[in-house]
C-alpha cells in the first residue's frame, strides 16, 4: 500500500506547520506583553496627611488627606476628579491635575472634603480608555469646625444692635407718658382742693 507513506508525510508536515505557527504566535506575543502601553501604568494613592509621600500604601478611610502618584511616565500630566459615591447632584466635588516628576511620582496639596464616601478617578494625557478609579471614605471623628450661623445662643450675650432698641424705646416712652399724665392729673386736682 503506497498510500500510507504519503499520509505519514502529510501528517508530519501538518505537525511541523502547527508547531511553527504556535512558536511564531508565542514570540510575537512576548514583545507585546513586555512593553507596557504608555499612559496606563501609573497609580494614584489616597494618603492620610500623616502618611509619608513615598509610601505606596493606600488609606481607604481618611480625614485630612492628599493624593500621591507612583509609576507614571516622566512629565506625564495626571488629571483627577473626586465625586460623591454614589453620585449626588450638587454633592462635594474636587478636581485638579499634577505633572509627574522625572522619577514618575507626583503629589497634590491637601484635599478637604466633608464626611462621606467618594470616588477618585484619574486619567493621564497619554491614557487609553476611561481612566482608573478608587473608592474611599472621609470619616473625621468630629465635624470640621465651621463659622456659626445666626446670633449667640440664649444667655450668650453679644453686642446689642439698633434694631433691638426700637421696641424697648417705644414701650419706655408709652410708660413714661402714662406715669407723667397720671402725676400731672393728680397734682392738678389737689390744687383745686379735690382729693
């Protein structure tokens, strides 16, 4: 049967072709995996105000905080936005940007937000896609001090205003007129001999 050697050769050729195809696919995939896509390799961390800026840990529950960036390209501009989570119309929102230094690091000034849950989203000028995000919580033990609204509480003293004297002055004038009228009327009757 002369057909058997021909079938063996075709099977051997198919096996060699499959092996070369697999090897070529693997080699072409190595170069794509080894070179990261520019703009998608950095990370932004939420740091409590007491955390060192070169520390790469993330603080998911903070009070006073700032943002620290790591592993960005030199000179890469990072735009960031913080919004309430879930998003609330008119809720607290902060935005900003910074440029990574030659070592790929960056830092913001202190960010001030009221207590609540927030979503940080960042996107670089070289990024592909919608950006990266983190969810964190601002939880201060006491509310941050605000200036009081309204007058002092009862017994709190304070400076009297002109508006406060108007009713008192009017009442005093009426009382004074009544007393003066009564005294005058009594004195007038006595001079006539009436009791």
